[in-house]
C-alpha cells in the first residue's frame, strides 16, 4: 500500500504525486477535554485516522494534522489548549497557501472539531477572495446533517454533542485510548440557572463547558460500542471517499 | 410613550435611565441585496424595528443600529456593502465596551442577519474572556429554532433563507419599502454545477449568492403577505419581550 | 421625488443608477453627548439629513450613515459610544471599497463630527495608495473655513465648537429632538487648572470634554434659533450641491 | 554647560537626573523633500536643534530625534521616506512607554513636521487611555497659532506651509545645509485642475505634493533670511522654555 | 510504563499530574523538505521522539508537537509548508498560555528546527513581559554548542546543517522513514554567484535553500549510520533528562 | 569631499545620484545602556559613523540612522528605550520600501546592535517575498565571524559581548563620549542562580541584562584603547568598502 501521508514522503516523491494529482486532505482537530474517558487529542486523532482511511481508498495525500483548535469553552478542564480565532484562521490560511504554492489546487479540510467550524468558514472565504481558489471542508465525524447520516440514524440511540455515544463509538473502533469504565453521562452542575436553561436555543451566550456539564461529556457515552463505531466509520469513510472520487473529476 | 431610542436622549436622560436599569438592546443588521423586491437595508431596518417594539413593551433602551454587516457572499449584486470579519468583531466589541463603561451590564445584541452570527459569536466569547461579562444575542427574525418558532410553523408555507416568504412577510408588516410585483422565486443559475448541488449539506465552500440564485432570493417571496407578517412580528416581539422581563430579574 | 437613499433601493435599482451615475454620498456621524439639550445621535442625524437634502437637489444616492465615530473624549458623559481610530478607518475603507466594487467611482464622505476628521484623512490616503482612486470628504456642518462660511458669518453670534449656537440652530431646523429649555452655556469645571488654560492653542494634550465643560457644550447654545438654522442649512446644502454638480463633470 | 542629550549620558547619569527631574523632550521630525534648496532631514534637524536650545535654557533632557515621519504625500520627490500611520503611532507610543518606565512622568513631544500631527494626536490619546499619563506635544516651528506667533507676525511677509520663507529662515539661522541659490517659489504644475483649485478648503482629498507644487515648496523661500530666522528661533525657544519652567511646577 | 503524552490522557488524569508536577515539554518542529532521502516531517518527528524519551526517563508530560514551523526558505521544494513569523509566535504563545492556565509553571519548548529559533526567542521574551514566567527552550538535535556536544564531536565526521550526516543518523536510529539510497551530498546549483559565496558569513540576505543546494541537503548524509544515531540520541536524551531533573528542583 | 548623507541632500541632488548609483546604506542602532562608561546612543552612533566612513570611501549615500532598536533586555537600566519586534520590523520594511520606490535597488542595512538581528532577518525575508528584491545586512562592529575578524583576533584580548573591550575601543577612536574612569568589568549579581549559570548555552530563556551584569557591561572594557579602536575601525571600514565596491558590479 502506498504511503498516504504527505509528511512521510520526500520532496521528490511529493513532486511526483503533483504531476498526476492535485488533491490533498488537511486534517484539523483540537487538544481539549473529552469527558472522563477519552484522551485530550480525540479530535486530532480522529481527523487524522479518518483522513488516512479515505486516502488509502482514493490514493490522495494527507497533510499533517493541526493538533490545536478553537477551544476556549473547554479551558475549565485541565489539559485543554486553545488558539485564538484570529491565530487559527492564520494557521489554516498559511497552510493552505503553502499547499497551493506547490500546485495542490483542491484542498479538503477534514475537520473533527465543531468549535473550529467558524474559523474554517472564515478561512474558506478569505482564501476565495484572495486567491480565487475554492477550498472544501467537511466534518469527519458522522452526523445527521453530513456524511454518514444514514448510519447515525441506524446506529446511535442518544443525542449529545461532545464525548458522547457517537464520538466514543467512533474512536473505540479507530483504536483511541478509551477509559470505558470512566465514561459518564453529561449532567449539568447544580449551579446552572433556570434562566440559562430556559432560553437555550433562542438566546446565545459564550457558555463554557464546565458551566453545563460536570463530566465534560454532552450526551451519554456509556452506550458506545466498538461495533457501532465500525458501522459509522465504514459509512463515513465510504461516503467521503465517493466525494473525493467525484472531486478528482472536477 | 417614553422614547425607546438611547440615541434620541440627552446624556442626563441616559444617566437617569442607568440609575434604574442596566439593559440595552443593540440592533445589528446589514446593507446587502435582498432580492428584486426588498430594499438593501432590510436587515438593519428589521433589527431596529423589532428592537423598538420590544423596547416599547419593556421600557428598555435601544442603541443605534449597526447598518453594515458581514456580506461578502452578496457582493455580486449592486449596492451590497460588506465589512471584514475582523472589523465587524472590532465594531461590536467596541460598541459593547462603550456601553459597559457607562454601566449597561446586560447587553442584548438584536441581530437580523444570519451572516453576522459568527462575528457575534466571537464577540460574545472575547467580551466574556476580557471583561467577565455575559453578553446576550438573539435573532430578531422568527425561525423554527428560535423565538417565534410556533408562529413560523403555523404561518409559513415554504422554506427559504433569504428574501423569502418569511422575511418578506415580516417587513411588509413592519412598513419596509417592498416592490411586491418584482418578487421572484430564487432559482439557481444554469451555471451551478451538479457537483456543488450534490454535496450541499455535506461539504462547505465559500459559496456566493450570485452562484446559487438569479434573483437574489432563496425561497419563494411571492407567497408573502402582510397578515402573515403581523402574526410573526407579534409572536416574536412578545417572546423576546418575555425574555427581557426575565433578564431584568437576573 | 426619487428615492435618495441607496439603502432603500433594490439591487436592480442600484444597478440602473450605476449605468448613468458614479457618485455616492457616504454620511458619517457619531453617537456621543451633545450637551444637556441635544440627542446623542446629533452628528449621525445631521450627516444623514444634509446628505438627503443634497441628494434630492442633485439626484445622487446616499449610503447608510455610519452612526458610530471617534469619541473617546466624550466617554465621561453617559451614552457616548466610541470606536478606536484603527477600527473606524477600517470601517470607512471597507465601506468605500464595497462601493467602488460596484462601480461608484466618486465617493463623497459627508462628515458631521470633527473627531472623525483624522480617521477620514487617513482613509482617503490609504484608499488613494491602494486603489488609485480619489475619495472626497467634506464637513456637513457649516463653518467659517468650509461650505456655508458666508452664512455662518452673517448668522452666528458666538463661537463654540460643540453643541453650540451653530450646531443647535442647524438641528432645530432639521427637526432633531431638542430640549431647548435644558440648553446651557459651556463652562469649565472649577477643577480645570490655570496651567492647561494658559497653553491651550500652543500645547496639545488628550483632553477629555468632562475636563473642560460641565454641560457638555462648548459655546452658547441658548442663542440658537430655528431661523438661524434655516439660513445655515439652505446655504450649506446649496453650496455642497453646487460642488456635486461640478463633480459630475469631472 | 551640562549635556542636554539623554542619549549622550551613561545609565547612571540618567538615573541621577531622574532623582530630581521628570521632564524629557522627545523630538520628532521627518525625512522628506524640502524644496530645491533644503536638506531632506530639515524637520528632524529642526526638532533636535530647537529641543537642544530649550534644554540648554531649562536643564531638561532631550531623547533621540525620530528621523522618520508620516510623509506619503512627499513620495513623488526622490529621497523622501515615509512610515505608515500605524507604525508611526506604534513608535511614538513605545518610545514614550520606555521613557515612562524609567520614571519620566512629563514627556513633551517636540514636533517639527505637520504631517505627524494626526499620529501624535492619536498617540497622546492612546497613552492617556492606557496609562493615565498626560503627554504633551507642541510644534517647534513658530506659527501664527502656536509658540512664536508674535515673532511670525512681525517677521514673515508671505504665507506658505512647506520649505517656505518661515521654515527657510529658521534653518538658515540654525545652521542647516541650505542651497539658497536654488530656492524657488512654489507654483502648481500646469496639470492641476481648476476643479481641485476651486474647492481647496471646503473639500479634502489625499493630495500629493507633486500634484500641487513643482519645486516642492509651498510659499516663497526666496524671501528668507538668517536674521528673520534669528528672531523666530529666539522667540520660539524663549516661549517653549517658559512653558517647560511652568511644567516643572505642575 | 506511564503514558508520557499529555494528549493521550483524560482531563482528570492531567489534573492528577498537576497536583505533583508543573513541568511540561512542548515539542516544535516543521514540515519541510529534508533532502532526497528524509521525510518532510523530519523535525516534527524528531521533536516528538526525543521529547518522549526524555519524558519516559523523567516522568514529565509531553504536549502535542506543533507540526508546522517557519520554513519560507524551503518553499522552493514540493511539500514544504510554512507559517509566517507572526502567526508562529502567536501559536507558541497561545499554547504556552493555555498550559500556564492549568498550572504548568515550567514549560520547556523542545525544538527540532533551527528556523523556528527566532520565533521561539520572541515568544520567550513576550511571555516573560506579559506573565512574568520564564519559559525554557532547547534544541533536541545534538549540536556542538548545545546538549550532546561531546557525542557530536566523537561521532560526526562532517559539518552540514540540514538533512546532513548528523540529522540523518539521529532519525535512522529514531525509526524515521529514510530512503538511504537516495541520500545525496548538498552541492550548490551552478547558478550560485561567486559574489554570494564570497560574503557568506559577513553579509546576510534572505537566501532560499534551492539557491544553495540542489538536493536540499546541506552537508553529507551519505556518511550517516544508525549506530552514530544511537550514540547521539542516547547522549542528548541523557543530558536533557539531567536538565529536567535539575529543573524539578527549582 | 562629497556629502555622504542622503538626508543632507536636496531632492534634486538625490535624483542626480540615482541616475548613476542604486546603493544606499541604512544604519540601524539602538538607544540603551552601555555600561557605566558609554553613552546610551552608542550603537546608533557607531552605525552612523562607520556608515559615513564607508560612504566616503565608496561614494555611496547613507540614509538617516534608526536610533531606536530592540532592547527589552536592557530596560532594567535607566534611559534604555525599546521598540517591540513587530514595530521594528515595520519601521525597517517601510524605510526600505520608501528607498526602493525612488530606485534604490541595493540597500545595505548597517547594523550596530546584536539585538536587532532577528528583526532585520525577518525584514530581509519579508522584503524578498513581497518585492523580490534582495536586501543586504551586515554588522558594523568587527567580530570574529564577520568583517574585521582578523583585526579582532590581533587586537582584542578578552571576550565579552556588550560595552566590552572591543566596543569601547571602537568608539574611543570614533570620538564617542566615553567616561573611561567609570569603565567596569561585567560581573553577575549575587542573585544569579547556579542553575541558570549551568545551562547557559544549552538552554535559552528571556534573560535580562540586569540579571547577569551589575555594571551593564559583558566583558572587560578597562582594556580598551583608542589605538585598538583605530586598527579595528580601519579594518572593518576597508573590508565593508571592498564589499560595496563588489556590490556595485552586481
């Protein structure tokens, strides 16, 4: 099997690839608390693992994963690391511009952290204005609104949002370090006011995770299983791979 | 009736208000194309009009509306004006900081333009980190996920997103300049590729409005009516006013 | 009468205008204390009102007024809002660049707040360097050194500088909310040192308004009248309109 | 005579000075064309020379002169150097903050270049907001509105503005390199339009010097004399020294 | 053996660690050409591998490696990625600040890329000014002026600087992907002028690697061996571990 | 002898020079403590004096010296002034860009302060990326690794680094204000920990000068002499002049 990682190639090998292909996957994650049972690099790990699987199916290259993301709302939990919005956009833009300089014309940002989405959205916009190039982004975690939607519907019993049934299942299958016995449902601290509860959905504030969950999870990770993860990962990898095949033809 | 607009008061009057109340509404809109039938200031107009109605019901003050927003995706249509993300966040932050300096401790950003949401979200986060103050934001347009959800369900027949049945109904009732005879359903230009159509939802790109709609509308504004607008506006104003009353007690 | 406000047009209407005309007026004001008798939006209000009158005489369009300006020196009075110099220049530049993008080649910044002048000056310079385009700016308030100089000489009895006889007369005529009975001459607080008084003119410092005037006025607004305002407004509108007619021919 | 230049002292000598005195003069100039007869460093030279004379009379110290200023409007003439507005403000602020750190509580910016005024004004404001310290600035060139006004009235026959009768007289006396035989009245190029001429005063644009003067002078330097310069310099030095003596007592 | 990677722990585990220890290693590398025989991630790989070995000996934690560095001089070779100086300093500062927030008081930047040194130096300075905290940095590659100096002297026959005998030996031992048969001595292209050659050392310019080496190497990687690498790695790991033990006692 | 200083010429004289020559020297120094015996402007003074001597030998022009540099590590001593890294790079870039605009294609930064090197290095890089122009920089102080290496070896008995035997000798000859009787060897304060001493060389931190030297000197200035300075200055001027002659031919 061919080496899927751009960063494990020598420069002449990258040069050879560019003669035939202009696609590159750029995985983006975060280093932040993922409940009492998942490692802090969970999003960076997943972004890279899914990207690798897609690359192996499609023959495209994967750039290094950006391990730090936008995580100010997780800073109440030890070990979380955050970049500012401005710095994160700068990193994304400069990595993409470097790739474009060598001739990668179709860059796909493979994102595993919801908190990065605004920064990625701003990156896509600025790169389009400045270079005229369309950059693509997608979520590597399956979701009901993205790739893997059908598998999510068939497999996942509970909703959540962070270090939950879905996310835990996916990384159990991908081989992440998981302390399953520590997994704990996300319940809000007693201090969460009725006022904030009442207007969730209608009113936005800069809410921190430690204000809304004691364990760090949102959802119920105790329902996760490796088998659920297998179904989800296979679905999402297949669907993203199909997109990459279509993208080759554009 | 008391003057609801902070900007129509003298400084001693503002000083008097601050002795008893610490809430202020800050309306944010945009100046951008709104189809062939709505004025370019539609979002700024709506943000100010809804804010005024809420203020009249609750006795709080309304700051000047910020007329320019984040609209790079509308620049393909004449008359649209856009600020950069960075500049818009700076404006929002500096207006809020000015208000805080005088003693307004509860600021509610009354937003009418979806495109501003990321900048507002970043503003709320930065203000919380820098000042410890929670700033609130909400959408003044009724939507199925925010204030006025029930009314939307009962009143609006079609989905859309921009200069559509919902938005047009609301501003017909609010007294905006509307060229109803020019209203036109949003249809994509022939040039929109099957590829982009296929992955809408799963894959994000920095898409411009002129790439996806000929008239500038997304949805069907021809179904709009003033009566629908009345129901929507009354619902959204009542619900936001109830939130403001709750906020007074926090 | 034709609609003078760009922001009340639809995009096809703006497109039509641009086929025949490349002038647009961009009013800039502030939200800041204006003594005990004038509303905080006095400069934004005036910028828009004068622009509208000039537009009606000349058939050109008026962009939305920028309601926030450079007012750090007024922050000692409740309700004043200020942007930083850097942010204000960014807003002015980005609005002008948006207008240029659609084909407005002759932009006239219609400013009503002296405190904005340095930011406007820097804007004009940067836009010239970056785009090669000459942008124009003028003061909408009549002054002895600008438009309306003759009318000022004939009408105004006292000098001032802020919320004074001249400014109050102008807005009385324009229909601003004025609490005439609250108008109060500007007198410095007892705390103003002889030292600072002595070197006014020769030595500059970052002086705040609350350090030099108790009421917030500089000058004597009690001498203002609507009739004085009428003469001033008519003069300044006529003279600016003449400039616009000349500009059309360039 | 004591060494007036801070930069010619050792650090223990500066330490000694600070035990008794907290005033420092910070000269600011520019490097830009000054007509066909004056050296490019004319403003930097004058700022330093006047500062030195004031320092010698009052016993205060002089910081190094900042030789580069805001001169984009002179870039049409060889040898002119300009900083951006933003960079210049940063330099001024960082020099003042460094001086404050050592205990200089009364900083007087001794400016010789009109083009720097906006940047200095912004510097004074930002330093006041950030540190609470009042920084002073004044023009070292005599003018009808500043120090030396009486001497200007009695000595100078023509008005101007740049490399003119006044400026040339001052530097003839101060010992600048002057090519008197090359001095040339400032006349506009044939290309200057009647339109721009007509609205000078009422309308601002970012005008470049090469658009309005062929020689680079504004005014008539041929009327300059060393004797006029002597009167002007003596007046301005005496008056600024009196201000410094007053400042010591604050 | 305990998990050395902070990013493979859960947040409660990081919290436990912080009760007893305040040291964290932050590895910084780059993604850039490393001759015809080494992978592009060579510096990121080495930074992480050496950090891991030091951590295993000393029981401290390792943060995620920053895979992108300052590499504009390598952009002439396919696959190289560079951040700007400003962005890189921002990333380093924000990661360190995040770690400090959780209680890591002794941060050691473990750098493997010479090109990052200026950015790290600026980071250390800014963090000291802003937080009062001393951050440490060191090179993980052995060098004659740093850790491992004795081993370098005893083991390495040729000098170089990039993808050379030393660097290749180290990563052969660490298990990097190495295409030994492609290793090629660094020779300058024929186009390198005698002028630039002559003043190397005395005169600095922004020289690019493709201007001075055809293969991308500086030095002679053909002399590298795994055994040399073993000696170097063991020496450098031991010496850095001794430093960490000393640091624990400070 | 021709005037070597660009800033003492009129603009027509600079224009004449540019018809035949495209080289300009840009001296960069600092204002910072230089031990108990040297003036604070020592680096600015030296940069200008060496540049002048080189210019006189080669007929090229010298721009004004930038008197402020990067000196945060000297701020513990009265009179030191520092710019931030970012501001200093901006100044260097903008001065170079101004010079380029007039046709100076070969700019040589003549630096006298080691602390400026990182900022200069970043300046050279950014100017190359943005303009394609190679800018040169060199140290005007002789050193064992730069110009004057042989003379250093033959003349200087002790090593140092700041306000030492070498630096003091050079400026004694150049005519700087030197309080020779105050010269004092650099010894560290009692407070310097063994830990920091031990890892100097291997580990970097943001160390301040007042943490490592009581007098402000590093090295032994008591061994300095004017005669040593003469040999050093003559050597370094000759060698730099030879480089400039070579540069003319490129």
